[in-house]
């Protein structure tokens, strides 16, 4: 059970995060958004005025619970409006949900939530879930509003807020109340007190020095004469926009930002509490469930980790999923004419690569502190090379590609071919069985030298596995490249020891090489476009063999799958031939072999389950 001291300390940190969020939206306002605090002391409720461009202002109420931002704020709308996803005062938006369909995460700031809400009410196209169909619907908001307006009038019940003055004074413009307005004095005093509190908090917590009056005897010094430590303090005081302006104004700031990785260090903060590395112990948040260790893209502080439990996805699988989602959105956007930011895939790639490097850095630290970890990794790779490659010897091929990062063994062409063969073999049962791609006809061994049908269908059946393999291999190459450095004396390439590599990543705070995210995004797009085995092999750095050789290779993997016990011969060759003829009428077969119809339910190809016919392939 969490003790009272921890709970009190966490509550203080959460409250500080709320104050930071309010400070951000007040000090750097966003067009169309006006936040009005009702109680400057407790900070439990606020009025939010949203003004979509060219439309009437809307009044919403935000309630902050004691566990914000671990849980989303409660947002209701009081203004009368026509919107497909607004039901009385309830707003149906995923960013405020934490259930299966919810998208809320503590990484969202209050300003980010408000911007999403503004976009929600300003967007012309609205996505809605079609519970009776198989896909979501896209509704034209203005057309929907025109239809609703025929039966209801939004002006029938104008809303007046006695807390913030909304709707009580026509002179209010752009969210600012005129001094002569009749808004409640309590609101005006509360806003003034809150602004003063924020100003005082900013002055005492930002590290700014009080400004001293100048006189004629002041000794002015040039910026270039100041030590880096003092210049870094100046950088810490500047906001991000001001920092970029300073960098453009003087190369000294630009060089300082680059050499000390200032922007990167600012991004090293807890995504829940927003505290930086100098104030919180940061690490990579992980969640263990159903024998799987999953990792989140964002950094989590120890304090936040003690209080919240997040469901997190494994890095490479997440990146693969984001890439597929990106492709799907592009297709949908072209269909419906929707315009989205083009940096989403690059952003996902950047977060995935950073997360991968953080995890790799942790793996290095553990391997050095516990030498048996590195020895086990070395042994795993050596065993695989020595033909101990079954699921018993190597349960997870992804672990193998990670183990090689801390081993002394270089990836050779033969090693890559062996991984691909084992991956294809392990995928056979999912290719044949109804629980997978349901292609039992591929258990028939055709007699032709080349089978275009087998070449294409086998690839399509294992596309997800092959994409993950390409993603893992891509990550491996990037991380492995960091381990190689040039000797300044001889100019020769040298592989760093694990200790050298660990210290190198400590110096860069675990950051991947500059420009990696952009390059990774380009490679991710290439991976998504791979649609055949020759393209897959090329992506893995291998030459494609003749089609006849690869056809026989695929037939051999089916036999290997049966031999290793990954799958079984569920139907005879005659039954498999019948199934194959339904898809490929001209398939070549052994002489005198006649197809045999099999009615009823297809038996499973998974081993150790009843119902198989034990047909043997040739």
C-alpha cells in the first residue's frame, strides 16, 4: 500500500503539473481559446471559451480531479450547438476517454486538449463509429447541422455564465472582458489573483536573477566573452521560441545549442509530471503482462511510475503498427479529401528510435553490471549459428536480433539467410491453418519448377512477420552502426567495447545519431512498400535467388515445419490438390494423382490436436 508521505508528495507533483499546464495556456494563448479560472486557489474548475473561426463562441466547463493528469479532466459543454458527437452537455471525443477506444494519455497538456477540442468543433468532417457496420463513417458537419436546424433552433436557449461572464456582455471580444462589463467581481478577482500567483511562481522557479538598475559605471561584457556555463544558464531561462531567435541572431548560441544538445535535454522530461532530468529520476516505463514486456515511447519519472500503470506496446511492433496506420490514413485521406500533417510518420519513427536507444542503453548497463547477460546473448547467437535454431533452442527470433547487439559476432549473409528460413518455417502453420491465412492448398506439393502462386501467396500470408523482421533488422543496423568508430590516429574503423558504448550513450543521454529519425521514416516507407520475396530479400541485404530455387526453398520450409513439430499434415495430398485446383486450375501434379473432395470442417494444422488425416507431402 502506498504510504501517506508518497501520496502527499505525488499529489503535490500532480498539482504542480496542473499549474504548469495553466501557466502555459495563459502565458502563450492560442487563437480561439480562452481559459478562465473560477477558483485560483484550488484550481478545480475552469471555464473554457472556444471560438472556431467564423462561428459563434462556445462555453465549456473543465473540472480537474485530484488525479489529473493521470486521468483526463471532465469536460462538458453548456452552449447550445449542433454537432453529431455532442449529446446535451456530453462531448464524445476520444482524447478525453481512457477506455479501449480512448486516446487519452498524461502526455497531453491542457493546452493540447483545448486545441483538440477547438479542432473538434471547427472540423468540417467528423468521424463517427458505425456500430451496425464494419467501419467508421465520415459525416459532413455543416450538412448535418443544416438538417438539424430545420427542426431545432440553436438560439432558443442562449447560455449565460455567472462565473466568467460569458454571454452577459456584448462588448467581450476575443475572450477579453472590458473593464466596464458586468461580469461577477469574484471572477475578475480570481483571475487577477491567479495571474499574480503564476507570475510569482515563474519568477521564483525559473532561476531568473533579479534585474539590477544600471549606472554609468556598469562594465559591459560581450556575449562571446562569457563562459559556457553562464551562457547555458541564459539558455535555460529562454523559452524555446526565444532560444531559436537567439541562435539565429548569434552563432555562439547556435553552436552552444548544438554542442550541448540543449533542445534534446529539454525534451528529456517525464511525460506525466513534465519535470526534467535535473529534478526527477527518469527511466523508460515498462509493463509486464501475459509474458510480454512492452515499452512506451515516452519517458516516465520514478514518481509517476510509482502511481500510474500504463499499457505499453513493444517498440518495433508499435512502429510497424503506426506505419500501417499511416498508410491507411493516406488512402482514406485521398478518398475523402482530408488534409493531415505530413510529419506523423516521422514523429512515430523519431519516438520509436529514441525509445529503442533508451532500452538498448539500459540493456548495456545491465550487461556490464551482470556479465552473465552478455554471456547468455553470446551463447544464443553462437547456438543459432551452430544449427540449434528450433523454437526449443531459440523461442523468439526478435530476441536473437537484440542479443546480437551486445555480442561480438557480426551478422553475415549466412546468418541472415538462416533467420529468414526459420521465420518462414515458423510461419507455415499460420499460413495453412484457418486461424491464420487459411491456405491449406499450399500443403500440396506441386511438381513445377516455378510456382508463382506459392511465391506470392506465401509472402502475403507472412507479410506481418516479414515486416517485423525488416523493422528489427533496420533497428539493429542503426544501433550497430553507433558501435563503430574511427581511430583518430590510424583512421581505421574500430568496434567499441560494451563499456565504451555505454559511456558514449551516457554522454549523449541515450540519444540516437542526429538525423536518424528522418532516415528511419524514409526506410519505414520503403518497408511498407515491400510486396514480394525479392523485395523483402533486397531490404534484408540479400540477393534474390532464381524463382525455381526459391520455390523449392518454400516447399522445403513446409516439410521442415512438419519435421520440427511446428505443424502437421492435416490433409492428404489428394485433398490438398482439390483445394489447390479451386485457386489454381492449371497447377502441375504427379501423374495419376486425382483430387479428392473433402466435405465438412477443415482439420487444424496445429500439432497435438485431433482431427488430422496425416497426409504426407512429397
